């Protein structure tokens, strides 16, 4: 861990998908690889920050130099995030499942001839919104991501308002872009003063640019 503009700053990063159990052997998940969140954490460490990295089961290994908190479900992620507070800034890059399966069982659901299981869902907590709207202990800077397939900027701007975060990095995850699971990203940074399109670049470069921006804002 080097010295840098973020030395002495504590920053939380969430990353990866969540897994929502159906029973002990089955779960519902999404296609997040954890690549972008991992790069953000790495870039913040590089600038000297103390990074608490709360990650779901990602495809990519966690970066070196972070305080690592592994979780599986959205509810566990919320707990780990709350336990990490207070922080100077928080970046929410996790693809948290919107729903969990109600009544997930401790024993494996048996296949029965003729009978198909029916899953019921409950809404998961919106971790970004909860933290953004805290009255006490809100991080000084809260950054969210908005993965959209249509009307990217309009949807992301509305999301920023609804959730109450300071910045949103909007990206188009339409299959044709190859971004979900790929190594590049094309984002628009949306803040109080408007929207800035960043050119398509590697997820590592997006992360470095974001980390620089965070450093300039906190110092
Ligand atoms: O609403 P949507 O999932 O598109 O919002 C994306 C942003 O909100 C991301 O920053 C994501 O990490 C965060 N989020 C969260 N908890 C949820 C859902 C999304 O922190 N339950």
C-alpha cells in the first residue's frame, strides 16, 4: 500500500453479484463478473486509500491490499456495508439481486414426479439508497453505477435522484456492447452539474479515472 492523495482516507467498495439461495444447493444469480468493482478497489488502494471491499461471489479474484469482506446474499452485503461505516466515500459497484427467494429451505427441494416448484420472491434492500439516505454516518461521497439497456442517461439521472447518491456512473449493458463480462466499459458520469461522457476504455482506466476524481473531490 503506497502513499498517495488518498492516504488516511477510508473508502468502501461493493462488487460482484449476489447469490440468493433457493435451497442449500441452488441459487439465483446474475451475470456480474465483479471486474469493474475490483478495478475500482485496486485503483483506490493505489492512491493510498484504506479500502473495505465487500464482494459477492465474483469471477475475478479480489485485489491485493484491501480489507476483504466476502458475502453471498444482498442481506449479508447490507450488513457488511453498515458494519464498515463510517467511511469517507463509498462506491457501489455490486450487482445486487433485486429479489430473494422467500422461504429458502434448509433442505434440498426434492424432484417429485408431476409437481413443479413455485418460487415466491421478496424485495431485497437497496443498499445504495439506504446508505445515501442515512441521516447520520452518511459517507461524504456516495457513488453508484447504473447499468441500463435503454435511455441510459435519462434512466441513470432519474436513478441518481431516486436513490440520493452524489454521482452515478451510467453504462450501456446491451448485449451488443460486450460490456457485461468484458474488459472494457463506456460510462457517463452524472453529477449535480450535469453529465460527462467518458470515451470507451478499459475497466481499469475507468477505475483509475474515477479514483482520481474521488481523490480530487475529497482533498
Ligand atoms: O437500481 P439499480 O440496481 O439499477 O441500481 C444500481 C446501483 O444501485 C448500483 O450502484 C448498485 O450497486 C446499487 N444497488 C444496491 N443495492 C440494491 C440494488 C442496487 O446497492 N439492492
